[in-house]
C-alpha cells in the first residue's frame, strides 16, 4: 500500500464549503484506506494499492463532481514526492529563512510545456520569484501574497490552462512530518492537528 496525498483545488474557498468528515467519507466511498484530512483546505491523505495514479486522479475528480456538484481538480503526490518537495531549497537561504516572505508550491497535474515554463520564468522580478522543478513551481513572494503580490493573476495567465493548486511550503513540510514514511518504512508519528 502506498500513502498518497490528494491536493484538491477550490475546497473551502468561495462558495465551495465541505466539512472534513464529509470529505473523508467521499474518499472512503472510493475504497481508499486510512483516510485523513489535514487542515480544511483540501489536503486528503490516504492509502491505496492502485498504481495508476492518473486514473485514480480522474476517478476521484468524477466522484467529487458527482457528490459535490462542481469540479474539483485533484493533484496526487506520493509521500516520497512530497518529502522531496518539502526538502527542496530553490531560493537563497536568506529568502528561505525570512519569515516575512511567503513560500508556496504550485502542484501541477503534469510538467508544463516549454512555452509555459518560459512564461512563468518571465514573471521573475524583485518581489516574486518562481522556480520550476518537474510538476511543481516554487513561488517566493517577498512579503505577503494577499497584500503585496500582483503575480497571482499573472501566474494564472502564464499557466495557460495547466491545472494546479497552491499550498504554503510550511503546510507541505508539516504534512511530511506527520504522514511521511520514517526510515525503515514505518509511519512517522502522528500528532493531533488534523481536521
């Protein structure tokens, strides 16, 4: 069994409210095991024997659309992939450790084509920097995104329809610490900040 994380886009933003116990129930209905949620922003951790993750993404999306009445783009990552994302340091130490900066990760369904990668790189400036690595875009905003960044709407245009969802790097690292595999294949110790 592999432990995976489903990053769901658009959960508990705007008018799309879903209680976490209901969300866990939707995943359990798909015969996924050990279903847990982490904070109320659409992070679902579960175990599965399925190896076709693209098919599983589509299955989850179809099920959630039928149950919730709207599309929920879903990006799956293994715990090993998430640990790699959480440990990556794409920016200078000063920027990575500056608590006034926002560090975020855009999880994409697939690695973007070259023209999208170029469009994202063209957004780099004094306020915002972006680094693409595989299916993730790391986003450094010097300041707070909601107040200081104009890059968010520009990023949407640069991605040209590539499906993605954004998470704070701190959230990613917390999830790895709580749900990742410890050396020897044993589950990491869980603490009680699930919802």
